[in-house]
C-alpha cells in the first residue's frame, strides 16, 4: 500500500559532488552539491543546481567554469564539511587539509585527493526557483589509475567508492554489492517479449 | 597520479529511474533512464534526459506528464529490460508481468511494484545534443509504507534499496553501508575552521 508524501525531493540515489571554482581573487573554493546528474551523452554534459546565495554560484557565473570532484567514501567527512561551510567565510581547502589543483581544460580548481574529477564548461543556466540549474559540458575526466578497471580502462565503481546520498533522511552510504551488468540482466525478458 | 580519460559521461553514482508515460492510444509505457537527478528544492524538481528517438520522448512532449518509478534492487532485471526494449515494439508492462497504475496527479502510469514513485509535470525542456533535458516538477511522491523510516516518515535508503548505475563500466550495484549523517559528519571540521 502506497502512502502519499506530498511534493518533495525524494529521489534516490543522489550523488555527492564537490564543485570547485575560483573566486574573483583566484582563491580556490569547493562546495558539495547533491542536486545533479548526467544530462547528455553527446556532448557529454552534467547538471548541477545551486542556490544563488552560494559563493560558488557567483564564481561560476563569472568564470563559466567549474570542476566536479567525486569523493571516495573515506572523504565523507571532508565532503560533508564542504557542504556546511561557505567560501565567503573560510578557505575550505586550507581548513580541510585537502589540496586544490588547477584544471587543465578550465579555469577552476579540483580536489587532488579525490579519485575522479570532471572539468566542466558552463554552457547553459536556467533559473527554476530556489535553485539555478547549470549545464556543464565535460571537457575532460581525470581519474586515479588505481580506480580504473584493468580491462575497460574506465573507473570501476567498486574502486571509486563514491558516496550515495539519501535526500530528506540525510544519510550517506557507500556502494553495495554488484547486482549485474546493464543491457544484459534484462536480455532474457527482451528475447521472450519480442 | 591522475590519468586523463577525455570527454566522457563518467560521473558516479548515476540513478536507475523508470519513466512512465501514456502513448497517444493511452497504452502505458515505461523506459529506464540513468541520465537524471534532482535539480531544485522549491519547487521540488528533477531532471531526466531522453533521446528524441525514444517512444517516451514523444509521449512526454504530447502529455507534459510522466512518472519516475524507482526500482528496488530485486527488480534490477525488469529495470534493465525497460531500458533495452522499446514501447514502439512491445508493451513492456505485459512482457515483464509488472503492473501499470494510473497517477493521481498526472496523466501517466507508474510501476505499482516499485517502492517509490514521483509524479511529474514537465515544466521545461532543453535540447542539449543527443539528449533533451526535461525538468519535471514533482507534484507528489508515493512510497510503500514498509520503506519509510519509523521516526522521520520519509523513505529510508536501506529499505528502498535503489539501484546504483556506473556509467561506461555498466555495472548495477546495491546501496552499501551507512557512512554517517549529512550536515553532521563534517561539523567538527566546521567548528575548527571557523
């Protein structure tokens, strides 16, 4: 039996992404966002949504450039911190002890310790309400060699260990056991239904 | 040491969401999408991106209405199937044995067996490239009572057991162990950095 919970942002899973940008003095900043997702394959693009009140919002509007650093679960504490503090008040890289590295493709810093990094050029913004949606074209992905799958050469989720966020209940989780392969698990049903 | 992997949709985690819509004959259809995420808190909105070639794209453009049914991991096979077959060729509800239920708030069907459902009104579309991004206002969320947290009354990720998708490597995973609470894990760093 289903219960109606009203109009709420209850969609699972949500990501934990750390958005890197430079401010007008070229000081590096990073903030955590969970409102985002991939939005196009060609060109490869992601969305991330931010409130106008954030320091990062102003930085992105000025530079049209940002990074997304994907923390592994061992950095859950730092990632959470990046979502609590504001770059208006503190240099979050210094306070956390993590290292800002300058992007190659865009004028924005990333978190050197995190295993996967996306360098994004802001190609579109759309005001929805409390949040503004940014569409970023992914100009490059950088990953630590030790998180790559030996065969396919792309990051293995079990090695990246990204953090999963549960909206409203506010829990962080790790990635669980592998259930199967996409475009494979459902193939029996496909053959039977043709 | 980081390796450059080029311009690719390598962002983790991605969701596994089943998008329900009616076609012009009011036949229910459902397709799986992994390109999406929450995009605004007020009004509560989600993005989902679809190729124009999909049956669902045409249905949403005509009805401006769809649902997102979030499968639990025990339905990984059916969810994968919904991403392989097309509603042009087959009634995927019938082929999978799952049940279409009509939304209360929008003219679109959802998957009755899945634990969490979002009813969405399409409020904006934006052509990016291969994919078109849809912004849907979440008019209602429905959840099975047995996935709700007893205290907070919102879905508990450990009970919902949503599927996590790894782009490019194409693996599905379950949700892993709880790492901590958001706006809490990083509080020590916040207090120290003030």
